[in-house]
C-alpha cells in the first residue's frame, strides 16, 4: 500500500485471492472489519475514496471472488424500490429517474473505471482504466473470466445504446483519461500512455507519452502526441480536468523530477487553434485540479509548497491572463494533511473544492469551499456526516445552508454491499440529513451534475451470472429538490 501525494492509496499489483489484497476489509465470516489505510508519519489515515482506480479493483475483485453477504436477489430488489417508499423530509426529496447497465455488443455487461464521465448533449462518454469485459468462455477459471483493459471506454448515444471504443492501435496501455464535450456526441480526450496495464503500474514508474484525440460514437476521429519535455515523468493519478473555452483546450499535469521521479511541479498543456504548447507554472506542488466558471474563466487549484523543505503547503488558485498566474491563496500555509482534493463546476456556474482531513483519533473531517460564478469566495463548510465521498450541489453566503450529496456506508462487511445516497443541509454549525435513497454501488460512485435538479452517478454493481456474480458499471439518474 502506498500513499499518493493527492491522498489516494493504491495497491500496485492485483493478485488472486482475498488474502493477497493488502489492508482490504477481510471478507471471511470470522474476520473483523477494517478500512483501507496507510501510515503517514505518525498518523494513521483512513482513506475512503479514490482518485486511484486500483482501490476499486481490490474491492470489486474481492467481491467477485467471494460471494457477497447480501443475497443477490435482495441486492437486485433494492433498485426496484419505489422512491416513494424511501423516507423523505417534507422539504427535500431524492428520487431515481432512470437506471441502466453499461452493456456493449450483444448485451455484454462491462465495468469501466469512471476516470472520464462526461455528457455531450444527449450522449455520454465513460472511459478509463482499469476496465473489464467478460470473455466469451464462461467456464474458464474465475481469474480468467475477464479481459482487463481490452477497450478504452464506451459511448452511449441519444438512442441509449452503448458502443465500445477501442484503444488506439498506437498506444500500448493507458491511464489518466480526461475529456470535455465539443458539440453533440463529440469529445476532446487526453490521456497518458503507460508501459503496463494499470493494475501492474507502479505510481513512481515511468510513463511513455501524453496523447490528445477526438472521439465520437463511431470511434476515433483524430489522435496526436502531445509535446512534453520529459514524457516519462507524468504523475498518471494527479492530472486536472480537461477544460475548453472556444477553440482553446487546457490540461494541467503534475510532473515528477526526471532524476528521482519524486515530487515535482505542475505543467500546463494548452492548445490554441489546434497548436499545443507546454509551460511549467509551479515548480513544487502536491496536487493540481482545474475547473471552469459559467463565464468561461478557467482556474487551476494547486496545493504547493509555501517554503522549500519546511513542510508547509498552501492552496493557491491560478487564473489565465492569458498564461496561468497565481491569483489568490484559498488556504494558508500549514502542516495539515489534506487528501482527495477535487474541484468541479456547480450547476449555478460556480466552483466547489473539497477535501478530507484525517484525525489522530476519530473519523476524518470532510471540508469544502465554494466560489461563485465570477470567482468570488462564497464560504466554506465542514460536514459532520460519515460519508465515503461528498459532492456539494448548492452553496450560499453567510449562514445559508449548503446542499450536499453524500455516499453513506454501513460498518464492517456491509460497506461492500451498497449504501445510501443522502441529501444533507450543511450550515456553519450543523449537518442535517434531509433525504435518503438506497443504492447498489459496491464502491463510491462518480458524479455528473446535469442541471440544478438532477445528477447522474456511475459506479460498480454486481450482476447475477452463472458461475458467480460479475461486476459491471451502472448509470443512475437521480432527481433532487428542496423547498427553501
């Protein structure tokens, strides 16, 4: 188990059997429950969510190799539950609008790590590594039933049909996929080429190249290699979202030093009128995120070293004027460990940034801050709820309650058998659940905000199959509403 600078933990090689998954919650009936954890200095940090795809791998393969605690019939019945039977408050509601498996070809269930989950009009792109496609021979040994990373992803067209997207023939293996819409059913896509499949890739290993392409439901329209001074030093698990404003594309990457492949800086790849350029914008950084406001302004959020070799880090936002320039310090320099940093756009045109702070004793604290549609700071909140992941949906100034969606799990083995989506109102002094909805996801899902009243979630679920349950992706559309 290794701790990545952005706070994710990864097992680098996937082995067969429950006993070979380091720190995985033991699936045997007599074993106590544990959380996936790593030691940082003197602190024991419980990590509840990935940006690292491999955490999903450990969870899913363990569930696949060992029968789940809850009978599959019961798990399947949960998705058939009527939203009306779920307790809701008088003011707020959560309801399932639609749910569908990700199936390609002849109704083949596939799992795709949602590294990129992006809508383009009425179409959806789901891409990432690792991904799993069942092999035709259902009588093979369990460890051979799935083809690993045999596709790049899948696209769902307006007709609801999923089509598998192949890996470009010029590329060996890939990771770190990011995408942005470019018209109906069309996406700009960037990714990193790596020498092995993601399960076998070491976080400090060398990379091969960075690529940009254009995708549609028909496949690849364009593919080009991007200019990087040291293409072997890219941090695959620490890249920003891909941003687009007009004909300009922006992608920020954390780079390791060529000599040691350890902590390095942040570089920005930018395409203007089809011409790509590279610029180093921050020499000492731990994490990089990016988001875009309603007016098209792009921001980078970099957690950088405030003073060399002092162990003090601050969160700084960068604006493009036209190149990335430090604009504002969002969090002052301190020694606090902050993990699972993420920034994304809100339905109202603003931007939310959230992270997790571990504690020496007790559960980790969930934090978030928000900026309005023109980049002004709205405020910040701390969530006192036991969520594995949380998504701010709506923010307000002063003492106004923020609306947050969280994924809550049970304890012990029940953590691996679905959970509850919770809608919570969060004020400066309290966090209150206002609506709840059960779900089947066996690991925390990824979220796509469609508008101010609906979201889409994608994540792994278990499907009944002869020879044992198989893991697959499911997309669920959830409506939410709250009367103030």
